[in-house]
C-alpha cells in the first residue's frame, strides 16, 4: 500500500498540472468506487447493510476520502512531492495523539516526547527559512499546511474506522467508503469537471490517472481495510516511512525539487520522533466504572 502511495505523489503532481485538484479528486473517488461496485455486482457481493451503516460510511467517507483526497492534491499542487510525503509521515504520531485525546490510550512520557519531536520536525520543515537551508515560498507554505490537515483527517479516519472495518468485508467496505466520499466531492468537483477541455488532456495524463485509480485508490484502500482488520491503526500507519523515501528520490530525479540540507535534517527529526512514539508500549485507558462494577 505504501509503495503505491509513494509512486502516487509524482503521478498526482503531473496530473494536477492539467486537471485541477477539485475535479480530479471527484474523478478519482467516483471512478474507484464504481469499479469496485461493478466488481462486487459481478461477484454478487452486497454492500454493507444494517441500521446506521450508510450514515457511518458517509461520515467515514468525509474524513477518509473527501477531505483526505481533496486536500492531498490541493496541497501537492502547491508544494513538492518530498515535502508532501514527509509531512504525511507524521500520520502514525497523529494516530497516537488522536487515540490519547479520545481516551483510548493513556499518555506516557516516551510517547509524548516522540509526538513532540515529530511535530517539531514537521513545523521546522514548513517554517520560513531562506538561504542555505532551502528556499521557501508563500504558495509552498499553503501547500504544506493543506497537506498537514490532510494528514490529520486521514489519521482520524484510521482511528475511528478500525472497529467498522473489523466487522465488514474488505472490498464491500472499501467500495461504500469511496462512493460516500464521492458524494461529498460531487458539489465541489462537478463545476470544474464540466469546464474541462477534455481534448487538451494528453494520453500520458490519462494513463497516470488510470494508475492512480487502480493502484493508490482501489488497491490501496482495499489493502488498508484488509490491514486494519489484522493490525493496530498505529502499526498500519508506521509503514508510511516508505512514502518519503520513494517520493523524494523520484521527485529529485524528475527535477520537481532540489535536495536541501533542511529537507534531510527535517526527515531525520520526523523519523526519530515517529520511532520513539511508536516504540513505547501503548497503555490502554481503563474502562469507565459502571454501577455493576
């Protein structure tokens, strides 16, 4: 899944140079959801059902697809693939932080230190620092902030969706999730979609789009729901370390960004913080006392 996401940065950066982020987000989510829906129809596999199921998936589609995908491409459009991938590496720590704030875990000194180090590395990466440490622009800063909110949204999704995906079948759950996300993106992306000059879009762009829909969307969301059934949310997120390694290497090779000391030092700080936070054993919060207790 992380390999697909790592390749996704460069593919998406190329696509949004031709197709604006909002219509592309709608195309990506709806196409992926419809492909899965067609596959399930052929196999005669029903979508998740039950009281409150649609409402639950509508909420999960908002934070796990609509906000996540839209802000990802809006941020990537303004910043570099290396910055975007490195900021998204903070997701495992954000997952831990959200679990602490929701009372699912109790804070420990080691985890709090790891969270602090990771956030310091991310903030230092996006802060203004012209000169030898690497250039900075207002547009890039906005892109970094949008990427940070994207990371927060997906981290929240990882935490709150785990109980849902533990009880649902992988592909039906992923299909309903993507379709619900596309519903949120419809009013945002449809005007731009109708205004597109379809004839000006090169075949190479469409090929990259097919890759993103089939790989980092259909494949990755299915793999993610499969993983969430079998691993803790923080462990699933831990493999995100692969993303900046792949994305930054390819981004530098393609000339999207220049290697800077600031980028590499920030990466070392963020990686160290994530490792410290996730190596500390989780302390589950005690359940509230009941009258029967």
